[in-house]
C-alpha cells in the first residue's frame, strides 16, 4: 500500500525522456526528485500540526560546451515544455568544446535504500511513539517536544547514455526535553527507523535533562572539552565552504587548492564524503547528473586530501573527474556539494573520553552557528541544552549556555580522542544532505569570548 504512492521508475523516466526529446537529445540531460514527507509534531502534551508535504523538482539541462541552459519545474506534466524552453535558451549560447555526458548511476540494488520498517512507520505509529515520549516526560516532571518524520524518496536521471532510478526511505527524529531551567536535545536520521532506536533517545534525553535542571553561569575561559556527536556534526556541515568543493579548487581557493597533503588536524581525524556507506546516514548511489558517486576522502588522518566535483567543475579544474556530487538547492546556482559527510569513529565511548578530562566541560550541541572566515575555518555560535562541568573525569554540575568563536580545523587539530558512536543530522538546504559524527575530546576550547 505504501509503495503504491510512489510514481515508479517507468513513470518518472518516461517524463524525463519526453523532456529530452524536446531538448534535442545530444548534450541534454534531465533529472527528477520527489520527496513525500509526513511529519508528526508534538508539544504541550498533544500531537499538533501534522503535515504532509510533497516536493517535486524536474530539471532539464542543455549543455553547449561553452555554457548550459537549465529549466526547472515542479509539475511533471510540464516536462516537455521544460525541455523545449531549455533548448530555446541554449540556442543563444556560444558552442564550446563537446559537452560531457552523464552516465547511468550505480544500480540501486547494491545498498539497502528502501526499508519496510520505515515505509510502515505511519501517522498512527509515530503518534503512539510521541505519546510515549510525552507520558514519560510528564511522569518525570518534564515536558517533551519534538518531531517524527517519514519520507519516501524517488530520484531518476536520464541522458543520451541511459537512465537511472532510485527509491529510498528516510526516517528522522528530533526531541527536546525541558525540566526546570535545564534541557536536553536528541536527534537522529537514517534509512531505517528501527536502527535509530527512537525510544532509547527519549529515555536518555529525560535522564540528561534531569541532570541539567539548575545550570550555573560559566566564567569565560579556555577549557578542555568533550563535544557530543551533534556538536561535531554541526562543524562538518561547514566543510563545503572551507574549500573541499570543485568550484573552490578551480578558483584556487580553500583547503584543497592551497594545503593539499598538509596536516591541518589530528591524526585521529578522518573525514570523508561517503554516500555509499550502508551503515550510516542517507546513502545514495548517483547524483542529479546521473554520475555514480564515489567516496571522497577530505581529511585523511589529519591531512588535506580531496574535494567533491560535478561535471562542470571537474572540467574547469582540469585533470580530474566528477565524483558524483552535482547539486542544486533552492534559489541557488548548481554547484558540487558535500552531502554525506562522515567523521570516522574511534574506539572510545563518550564516558571514556570524559574520563580523560581532569577539569573541563561536556558540550552536547551547538546552536545558531555561522561561518565567519571560510579560509581560516572560523565559525561562531552558542552552546545549547545540556552542558556540564567535568571534574576529575566525571560529569559534575550543569552550566549555562555560552557564546564561542573558534576554528573548525583548530578544534580538530587539538583533538586527542574520538568516540565510537555515530549520530546523524541533516545538512540544511542540501538535498539528501547528512552529517554523521562521533564525540571528540578537544584540548583548549575558548568559551565566553567574542
């Protein structure tokens, strides 16, 4: 019954082929993405604002070698008109070298993109879990607010070399528990809802919020810290702006263009864009240009390695190939984008990382972070929700939120411990974007200074 809601490969690919016939075939390619999202929000003891949203984007590109004309629509029935308009606009472009063609993406059967447990996670099941969260919180003298989401995803591409299709499930959970002046936040997402263990997220958030009830002000200073997975994942979302993309490499700017091979972080830190990992995140085998995705090492044991490319930036950079990272966001020009960032886990539990701090802090997550200087990897934000002093390797009293300005690579350079458990979170405004990270132990984190 769930699968019947999907358009299916034949319906989507046929629309793309209609568009390509109007666009002239050679030098033309098209893609379509469909997201059917259902979101169950809960707060104040009740489920509220249930939402079902369908997002459709169909785009036709006609590449003249010297430039590309693109036309997009959110109506599948307008595919032919989009193809004709793309051809008309391309006719005004000066032809250059022969355009590159997208190849069919990797077979979607290689990984478990579709999970029946998530497909069956309907509004009733999500509401029941929300009720469990609110009931447990109320019994503990706390409140629980959050959102549980199920998304059915379809993606298809087509060009002169063939077509590719993918269907996938996506489950996401966010939870904020408040008790007194304290709070705790949990979040996770993935293809399988069972693998996320949502009920365990609820119970751990309740325990943490209870411990954080009466936070005390934190004096400005430089502290040894253990950063929770959500805080570390937040930092990963800035990698695209720090020079790990093909457009930055082509412009000669950023980390890969200026510091490739150089050590910029601890040898314990390895970061990759890995859309083929079946264990974590939102794996997907090809991009919107129909090109197979490959794993891209960005930091390998602390040294700068590679960047993500699409067809255009690979051509502009010279001597390289696309890595399958073509992307276009709302109101943005197409550009290669890291979308499945993973900081490789270590072997320590978060408790073991804390044991290695004599006097410092545990910070569960950041909030309202912004990049200040991409070249220097400087970003700013505030700590939020559960944060605790660490005394002699044990969690002590809770502390209030504090502002910070730090460097992403500086934090990673001063890392001397990496946790073993990955937690995933979405990358804002990136289609299928996710950052997965473990906890880190960092020496010398500045807090309270502007």
